[in-house]
């Protein structure tokens, strides 16, 4: 799975919202940072809701998760640490009768 395609789709989805003026991301030390410039009438919760909505559209049909952490804000620009990641799968049975135990997987 190419995460660059997911990021591209995510940025395009974010750009379609009228409330978002500009959106971009940069990697610093391997950590992706999302820069969102928003309309003056929005607050942090509204911006996070739009990020989650756009991320959900980008991840649809794929086994991905995302994590968004607020970093800082200046005027009407907010910086987030945002990443898409593939969930880790169990490699052995721990004996705790977990619902996602590998014993219940069909061999294939």
C-alpha cells in the first residue's frame, strides 16, 4: 500500500472544503506535519472534525488508521502531527481469549 497515494487523496479531500483555505503537509525527522489554514469563523474542534472526515474518505476500503495530534496554532493556521498507519496484527495466541485471536482466522 502506497501511503503517498493516501496522502494525496487526503490533501485533495481537505482542499474541497470551503472552510479550509490551504492545506499541506511536510515531513520533519520522518514525522508528517499537517498545516491547515482555515476560515476565521472556525475553531479547533471544527478543523479536527474536517480532518477526520477527509481521512475517513481517504482510508475507505483500506486497512488503515489515522492519528491526529494538535501541535500549535498561529493566527488562522493550525499545525497537527498527522499520520496514517497500518494496524499491527497479532502473531501468536496470548491465551486471553481475544476476539481477534489468530486461532479464529481462516487459513488462506
